[in-house]
C-alpha cells in the first residue's frame, strides 16, 4: 500500500508521486514518503482521510477540536486546538492548502494520497514543520469512462458514489463525480435521544480540462461538501473526586454514578444539555491550475478559493444533566461557529536543462472570517442560563518566495539546494460582543469603543523567517538510492483571543476568581503574557536508503529513513480552567478556555521502515513502522498563579512505536473469470499524546477485505470488508485531560464495522 511494488502485478505497478512538483516513481524520490494510489485506498477501505492513520505509521489524525476539524501529527509535530495559525502538518487538496477547520475531505474518485514527511516549503505552498498530505483527485482524461458504486454496511451504512468522464474533442475533457453517505449513529445516547456519530454527508466535484493548443493546459475544479452529522459521543474516562470546592459534596455522587454506567457501556455517551449535539460542515471551493510549457521551461499558476462553515455543539463534560439543589445543572458543554473564506495563489517557474532542474515561485494566502463566528463554553451553570457567546475572528496573511535547484554533480551524485522566505501577519478581533456571535465588522466597531472592561479588542502579530533545504542524493545503482538532507521549517507567530484586559484576566480582584463560590471575591490570573505566541522553528536531519531487490523469482523493496529534529519554541495547549478564572461571568475568557504558548524546546528522533516482498506477482507481504522518541530539553513560559507546568506536562503527540503488517493475495481461482483478491492488515500503536502530558493507551486493530474483480469480464466488482475485525475498544482523541477539574473525557474509536459494495465500471 505504501510503496510501488505492492499489490497485484507487483512488477508492473509503479506509484507516481509529485512531491518534487514533477511526476516521478516513488522509489526515485529522495524523501520519506508514503503514497497510496486508488487501488491501495480501495484495498484498505479508506472511507475518510483519517483512515490512512492505520497504514501510515507515525501519522495520527485526531478530532480534538471537534468532529469537523482534523488535528494531525507526524514525526512528533502536532497542532494545538486553539489559535488561528498554520497546522504543523498541512493537508492539500488539488495543490491547495486546507485549514484545519473543515479539512475532512471526502475520499471518493481520488488519484492518490501522498504523505510527505519532514519540513516542506522550498518547493510549493505553505511552510510546514512536520510534513504535508497531498490529496489528489482523479483528473479528466480523453476517454469516455466512469463508474457507479453502492455500499451497504453495519449501522445501516449506505453509500452511493459515481463518476463520469467525457472527452471534449481535441480541446479537453470534463469529469463529474459525487458521493452520498448515510449511517445511523454508532454511539448510543444514554440519555435516550438520537445516537451520536452518525453520517449524513453529500458531496460532488466537477472538473474541466482545456488543452486548446500544444503546451498549454487549464484545469478548473469545483467541489462542494455538506454534512449534517450529529456530534461524536464523548466518553467519561475519569472522575476526579473533590475537584470543585463547595460543589463536590453535591456533584461527586452524581458524577460517580455516571462513571459507573459509562464503564459498562463503551460505545455509549451522555448528551446532557447538548443532546445529540451538532457537527455540521459546509464547504465549497474553486481551484484553477494553468500551465504553459515552452521548450525546457514551464510556467504554472495555481489559484484557490474556498468557503467553509462549521458549527459544533458537544457535551464536553460527558455527564448527564446534573441536579444542584433541584436545579438542572451543566458541568461542561461547548459550542462553536466558524464561517471563513480562504484565497491562495501560487505561481511557479520550472526548468530542466543541462543536468539542472529548478523551480522558483511565489505564494500568497489570505484567510479570514466571512460571517458570524465564535465559540461558547458553558461550565458549572444552570441549564437555564444562556450559553456565553464569544466572537472570534482571525485573519491570516502570508507572502512567500521559494525556490529549489537540483544539480547533477556526476552521473550518480546530485545536490538539491532550496530556500524560502515567508512574511506572515495575523490579527484577531474577539470577545463577548452584545448580540452573541457577530461578524468581524461588528466586532471591530465594538473594539473601537475602547472599553477596558469588556475584553473586546483587536490583537495582532507578525513574523518573517527563512527556510531551507540542502540534500545530497547518490544513486548507487539502478536499485539503490542513498540520500542525506537537512531542512529548516517554521510555524509563524500567532495570537490568543480575546483581548485580555478585564480584572478577570489581568491579575485583578473579581467575583468568582480562584474557584470561590459566587459572589465571593478572589485573585484572578494574569493572562496578558500569553496574548501572543512567537515563531516555532524546526531543523531536521535525515538520512535514508531506498532499494528494490530480487530474491529468486520474487521482487521487493526496502526503504529506511532515520531523522533528528531540533524543535525550538514548541507550542503547547494550556487550559485555563485550573487557573482560578471564573467559569461564568468573565467577558474575556480565552477562546475554548485555553491558550497556546511557546513552552518547550524538544529533540525528536526516530527511524521509519517501509518494506514489502512479492514472491510472485500474485502475493505480497508488507511491513512498515515508525519509532519516534521525543525528549523535552527545557521548559520556559511565563508564571501563572494556580497553574503548574513541567517537562512531564508537555504533550508529545506521536507514539513511540506504530506499525502495520499485512498481505495482499490474488487467489489461485477465478470464479466467473474474475480475480479474487484478499487483503488484510494489522495496525498497532504504543500510547500516544493526549493533553498536558497525559497519554492515551495504545491499541491494535485489524482490517480485512475480499474483492471479486471484473466478474465475467463485465466491469462489475463486488467487495466485502471488515474494519476493526476483533472489535477492539480504544480511544482516538482527547477532549479534556490532565486538569484539576471533576472529569477527564475522550473520544472513542470506531467499533467493528462491515460492509458489502458493488462497483460497475464502463
């Protein structure tokens, strides 16, 4: 699945990747890459981008910020679920970088998915620390073709997917594809309402290729996606007795009873005041890629526009509605609305002559709020009390120039030199604006009033920083490639919102502070040193070998990469719930009750293996794995009364070990003249990072699939799959962990699911 020799007809199947902005065989690229073509994605039953976690060891997808958001980590580099900065691992769709909010791209009608490991930025797009994930849709072709696929599975899973491709004479082609997905909730609602974790998603994509004359091509893609899912169920993991002075005697017994029920019902959750919650997502985008090739040179421009709206409501406390002196009472619940617009443009100039390949480019991006946006966190409050609405409006602007040159020093030795310089600016208006969630213009108008007690204000920050790549590549022979590289990546400075200006967030004396019971008055925390964040910098060093080999009549590949990261000013996620800030009443409570801060310097090192062997073209075994060690060198952050942070508090997102073992077998029988293909894999992971140094336990999952291909040479395929074959119970992402509050809560992984699909291709 990961390399180009795996799967049926191993000697002929070569995965082509575009990691260096040109088409190359995966084995010829001197970079650590995991790549999956359409057949590989089908064999592993990849139904969402997150599913590639189990076939890309070292990569993790989470939903810490909510079901509509993707929190991605790779090689020890993760993402804080607060702030508006660039993710540590950036996802691209059709060469357009995606935000973390609304990045759960459907995986229908894809050409491939490529996972590039390590800092990126001297060849294209955004600068990244941990890597990039390139999601490439099927491009229009000059043939009339298409397919229709239907799937039915457990929890009444229903999927209809189709694509059709039309040639447009000598000038181009048109392709249309779409998908409808439905599934009942897989997590039972212990309160008796609608179940959690359902699927209600529709999407389509239109692609137009125009090639009116030689050397010129223009591809325009319009994609649309809508989901009306309910929230993911949240599991009550732990009860911290006595965590709330004055209320513990009343609430602890109720929380303990809820925990007892939860422990007997793994795939079940309480809705509380939030009910079944919301995880609504709507996005559409336009991508245009124009290329003109003249002689040894090519000019390319990639433009992207994207509109995204996400709405969430979750019972983050994972307990039912409690009773406080006869009053219905909420422990914790959270809501969010994020309406944004994204524009990117990238211009590239490429050349290849006299043993020199080069690319030079310019990148621009701007993303900002495009409607009412914000978050609301309700804590320790009667159900009847209105949920606080904190408006949040980030605007990020990036300008960058980049380039890389590859020089053939000898027939076997080549040198890559790349550089980038980025200018980044972020500003945010936020706070408890009268009227609830408001648009950015309204927020700014209130901020302009200059009131010092409402927390509504504009916070700005900017940074500029170089990045680079230096690599030596040695083609020992036609089967062995050796390489060594060092790269610098950075993540731009950012801000925390809203403006910390009231007594509640500036170390004043105010009612409700220090967890005293209102209307008592206590000392409040001073959050002003956390108003902005600085740049993160990462320098990596990587050596690797990519090799293909023959053993008798069999063929295989063996790839190994070893890396070392020097990671400075690493951002950490600090939840302020334990600092004494009142749970209700503070107008400038941080967005999502948390701040990001440059807290740690780290060193991260590891080894990654990707290997397969095909003793015959019809049988392949494969093994891949990642060992990642993360060490905290030092801690540095402003003092915060009531809050302790040590080396043990640092969140290290990547497990020390993760690996996958599997096989692919074309059975030696051909019923109705069609191939029977069996695929199975086992994924295992060590404990992995949760929050504030608290890890979630490791687990193992197995998947299997049997496909009957091209029955009676009719173009009809039938497949049967099972995911999480042994019904392993495991946790997938944290919600609230490691804090001095009454509960710790997490998301659970999917239970065993199965399905049968039929696909007709023409």
